[in-house]
C-alpha cells in the first residue's frame, strides 16, 4: 500500500477516535487525546503516542510508541 493511502486511512481512524496531531506530519508525528473524567474529582488523562509510516523493501510499515501521561 502506498504511504499516502495508509496515512489517509490512519488520519481518518485517529480523528474518528478523538485524537489530534500535536506535532509533525501524517507520516511521522505525535498524536494526543485528552480524556475528561466522568466524575468530578477524577484526574484528566492525556494519551500520547509517537508514530512513523515508512516504506522499505516494497512494504509499507506503521510503527507506534504509546505513552500515557496523567
């Protein structure tokens, strides 16, 4: 699959799940999502992950590193 097609699919999936691009591009960057607590007094959670999309040897790869911050 071409990188452009994969990045377009990834963008649609992340947007649908409530994530936004914090830094970088759709082929290499950082996405975030803030989870607001349901009950007053609970701690907000910030989900953050770094990702990269690249081609090598005729294949396209999507790498992700997930981080959770309170």
